[in-house]
């Protein structure tokens, strides 16, 4: 059997990387959407208010759009924590397919049993019966589509048809559509004007400003157990410059910058460390952002 190599010269605390060095209880800049780290910028507050208003007012369709990495999915996670316990919520991510396949996605998400060989009419009837029964019980049904820009025009039109299932005064199903900028552009097309007319609440998220980006960084550092001063002001300015205020990209470069600072045995990330991350090409988002800005 091969003997394990001697690791006495390896850096200490490798399993936690930079956590113990900076005094963090967890990584402050992971890419996993986590409501506990949600930075409530003014626009994120407004977006969440729109989401809540859409649910509470029984809006047929609520729409939230924004560029990649602006925090849409994190807002959804926060919304799911706040929805009434007796509501039935179906969450669908990256749904694709043509007519007939979408309704199967819906039935799956709502936990409704069906036979995949059933006709479209039969599947629609199963859904309609479920919605009527649930409404009679005094419960609401909410269907959330994340990454809804992947839906085809026909699928979006099919979703509009679902909102036609209603009582005399109440919607039997509420739709929340969340997607990238392309979704907003698609819905503005003349052929989808009927869908657009059913959207009672909407908000478009934009990247953070330079000031908000700095506040975002400090917020996440403190939530993770830090002081908020682990990344200095000049480093924040450079981080904003290369990320253009997109939260996901900010997380990426900050995470690597903390790793670089830990490996250099320093307690503060400065602009030189951030520049090293950029120069080494480990922050791929910098090239993507630059490419988008050039278009």
C-alpha cells in the first residue's frame, strides 16, 4: 500500500481555507442563493414589495426580471419563507418544451398525479379540478417559474391560458415569472400583448451602484462574522469596476480575493490583491463583463 505523503509543510487550516484566519463562521461570498445574506438595497426592497403585493393582491401574473446574477433567485427564496403555510406553491426552474409538456411541468410542481400518456385535454382537466377543489378549501395556489426566459412564446401563451381558470372574482392560480432581460423583451412583443395585460405587478432589477456594491460587501462580511473591514475601500472600488455591480460577480471576485489574502498571510484585501486575482485569470467574470460592456 502506498504511504501517504508527509503534509507537515502544508499550510494549516486547509479544510476551512481562510475562514479561521479572518474569523468568519462561514464563507461570506458563496454563489448559492441564501436569504440570510440578502443585502436589502433600495431596489431589492422594492422588488420584494412587488412580489409580496402580487401574492397578497391575488395578481394573475407577477413579473420580476433582471440581468444574470442580480439576486432574483435569492429574492424568491426569501418570498418562499414568507408565503402563508396553507398555500400550495409549485416552483419550476428551467422549464422547456412545447405545448403539452408545460402542463406536465405544472402538475409535477404541484404534486398532482397524472398519466403521462393522457391527452392535453385530460391533463388540463386534472389541473382545473385540482384548482377548483383547492379554492373551495380556502387555499391559494402559486406557481413560480424561475429562469422563465427559457420558455417559448407558445409556452408563455399557454401560461396565460391558465389564468383564465378563475371564479367569478378570484384567480384560482397565481403565476410568478422570474427571468433575465430577454423575458421582459419577449413579453413586450405584440403577439404576447394579452399576456402583458395580465401582469398586475412587475419590477426590473438592475446592477448595484458603486456605493451599493461597497455596502453589499460590508454586509456579507459582517453576516459571516467579520468586521466588514476585511476588504479596504480601494479594493471595493476595483471590485465594482470589474463586476459592474452584479452581485454574483462581486461574490466571485471577493471569494478569490480573500483566498489570495489568506495565502499571502495578510488580514486585509487591498487593491493589489484584487488586481492579482484579475491578472491571474481566475476571475472569468471580468472577461465576460468586459465583453458585455463592449457590445
